[in-house]
């Protein structure tokens, strides 16, 4: 008999699937950016809102161009002004 994982585990599985799907695309999800930068999602949204991170929007969904995000990481710019 199959065992139900529980609400939290199911949500984590959905988020992981979304991140894996996004990893194969030209954009980065805010959740992925936050995890990789070790920042809160709220702070990443603020960086996007203020133009410190570039964005692609589609009907309220915010994505960060992967090339710009990877360049930010490669440059090692630890100070976001």
C-alpha cells in the first residue's frame, strides 16, 4: 500500500520539480535565485523590483534571465547596492 508523504513533503516535491524544470530553461525562478544566493525570496523580489536584478515577467510571474544571473554569480559580486 502506498504511503502518503504529507502536505509539506508534497509541497517540497512540487518545488523541486519546478526548479528542475527551470534549470533546463533560459530563466531562473526567484526561489532558485534565493536558494543559490542564500537570500530570502522577499529580498530577491526586492532586488528585481528595484532593478538590481533583471527580470522577465509574464502575467505576474517573475523570472530572472539565466545568463544575467550566472554572470552575477561568476563575477562574485557579493555586495548588492
